[in-house]
C-alpha cells in the first residue's frame, strides 16, 4: 500500500515521529559542534562522610570500618506493627458505589488503603472522615470495619 491509503491519524503519528527524529539529529549535531568531550573521571561523583555529593574523592584517613553484622535491614511499610494499632482515622479519597470499592488515605502514615463495599459499616462517600481497622487482603492491606467518624 502506498501512502495515499494512509488515514489522517497515521499521517499525524508519522509526522510526529519524523519531527522527533529531526530534533534528535539537531541535538547530536550541536553536541558535535561544541566538541566538549567529558572524560570518565569528570563524570564521577563521590559521597563524602556527611552524605553530600562532591566532585572530589573522600579522604582515606576519615574512612570508618563498619561491622556488616551490625547493619539492620527492616521494611517499615506494611509492617505487622502497623496492623496492631486497632482503630485508625482516614479520609475517603475515592469511592465508586457502582463498582463497590474505593481508597482511604490513612492520616497517620499517609498511605492509601483499599476498601471494599462489604467492609463498610456506614455508607461513605468521598472526603468523609472515617475510622477503620487494617486487615490483610489478597493484594495487601485492606480497610475493614469502616464507619464514619463521630466526635
């Protein structure tokens, strides 16, 4: 098929791709004209003892040996300690009545938590202040026993 068979949408896509290709070629040509080649050593960055990035390597005299066994790796997100806290406050950020699910933003951890319509005690809508408990769902944390917050 020739280009005469192309639709308007296909022509627009082809024109956009051609435009991007030409822009890339122009950028490459400008880089060649500048002629500034950077060596590998100029591209290196180092982290000093206070954690800041610097262009100079750190002083070997300030080197501190760390015992590997003393390093403790933990995951704070969705940890079991979070689930122990029974009642949490949150705001309904999204809820679709027709599909029966939504999301709650936990006010303590600022995490989004999934909520299903079967776990609602009271009827909720977006921007409602609610109280809920965390439970384990098939894909992660789920809000259960969701009810409106009353002071």
